[in-house]
C-alpha cells in the first residue's frame, strides 16, 4: 500500500522561501519513489486537515522558528500523526544555540568560547562598558549571531571593537538574545547524521568554501558563489573527529532520524561545534543532499526509509 506523506513547507519565517524550495525538492523525490505526497503550508486549517486526512507520516521542511523550535513537532504529537525528526521537547535544546553549545561542550567536545546576552542587558547597563568588557573577555575577532538564527541571517564577523555595536544591532533585529563567540579561522564543515537500522551514522562531511570568505545568506542560496567539496578535503583523523562530533551532538541533544551539525576545523585539527539543525535545508545548494549523493545514496530513498522508521515507532 502506498504511503501518504505530508511535507510541511513554507511557514512565516525569514526562511520561508528556502523552506518552499526544500519542500518541493522532497516532494519530487518522494513521488519519484512511489509515495503519495501532499505539499502543505502551515496555516490555521492545518490541525483540522491533519485530523481529517490522517496522513501516514509528516515531514517538516520548515526552517527557522516554527519548524525548528518544536512547535510543529508538538502539534503533530498532539494530533497523533507520526513524523520524521526530533521530538518536540528536544528541538528546543538544539534551537537555543547557547544550550546546544553548553550541552555539547559538557560532553567533551570543543565549541568556540562565548557569551550570550539579552537586549535588556544592553539597555539596562549601557552598551559602552558592556562592549569593552566583552572584547576584554573574549578578545577579537568575534562572531555575533542571534541565539535563534538560521541561514546566517543577522550573523556577522567583528574584527575591531568599533564594529561590535552595528553587529549587535543586526543580531538583535532577529531576537532578544545574541550569542557572541570567538571567530574560528578554518575550514567550515556541515556534517549530516542519519539514523538507520544499524544506528546513527555520519555521512561524508561537506566542506564549504564561499568566494566572499563568509558563508552568508547570499553565498548559501545563489548558485556559483560558494564551492563545496564533498567529502571535505580533510585528513582521516580530522574527518573522523568531525563525524564523532556530529554523532555526539546528535546523541547528547536527543536528536532523531536526521540532523546536520555545522562546525569549523581549525588548522591544528580541532573541530569546533557551531550549531545543529533539526530541519536541514534540502535545496539544490543545500549540504544534506550533497552528503547523501557523496554516500552513493538517493535522497528520496533515504527519506522514504526514515518515513518507515517514523511509522514503525508510532505503532
Ligand atoms: N565562531 C565562528 N567562527 C567563524 N565563523 C562562524 C562562527 N560562527 C558562525 N560562523 C559563520 O556564520 C555562519 C552562521 O552561523 P551558524 O552558527 O551556523 O548559525 P545559523 O546557520 O543558524 O545562522 C556559519 O555558517 C559560519 O560561516
Ligand atoms: Mg548554521
């Protein structure tokens, strides 16, 4: 019997456009795989629709807040639709960069030293002294990003103290809390983890080399602006450390089915954890599909297997 799968895409986030592209790609791949697929946006009719239609499973390709903070996952749990991906309550751990870094660091991995600060603190204590304290504590250069980020929106590099106020304003535009961390010079990596019958395994890491030097929104979604190498050009030791980190982050944060860890390998071979994504992009320029191809696998096939896992654990 053919499965009926709903792919949730769109939503009202800054990454709506990317989500629609991810959703359509998955829609095509799964249909090609013989599944009945409904591509659906998230709106006020969603809950009644789920209850009435009772799809066999849901896949969330929403990026940004609602897709990654557990809200939609929670709704699917409440209406009893099996879904592919991380349980609602664990999505929160991954979504809060500060918490994810903390838990991953406590399990023995490296993450750039950081401070997370709320907008209120700047208002209450005055920006000047706080900026001096921050630079004194972490040094330079720094990376400033929203606590709840995505697609590098609101993220910027700060090379001198004078650039910090503008970077903070840019990050606070996306939310109340920012993460300020040490800028790590090195090779940027994206490591996908997929759970299969024999456990969680890391696919070949993607090495990201943006021509601008910064993997910002434009470099991500404009074909040709970034060169990707899959597998990443790493020594066996560093490749193994990257895989260990991604599997470790997947486990310690309680992620399920699929995740993508963003990291940077510094010249000394240390792999620094940046963040983890529970709903990785699936567009033509996204890293997860590159890793799947490099592993000699087909995207529709991988997701069809994950759909079966989601259905099986719900019974
Ligand atoms: N500490 C850091 N050092 C160097 N570059 C960083 C650092 N943190 C983030 N970046 C850059 O910013 C991008 C976005 O950061 P990331 O933490 O992955 O947030 P998000 O993808 O949620 O916006 C990364 O892909 C990387 O290019
Ligand atoms: Mg990222």
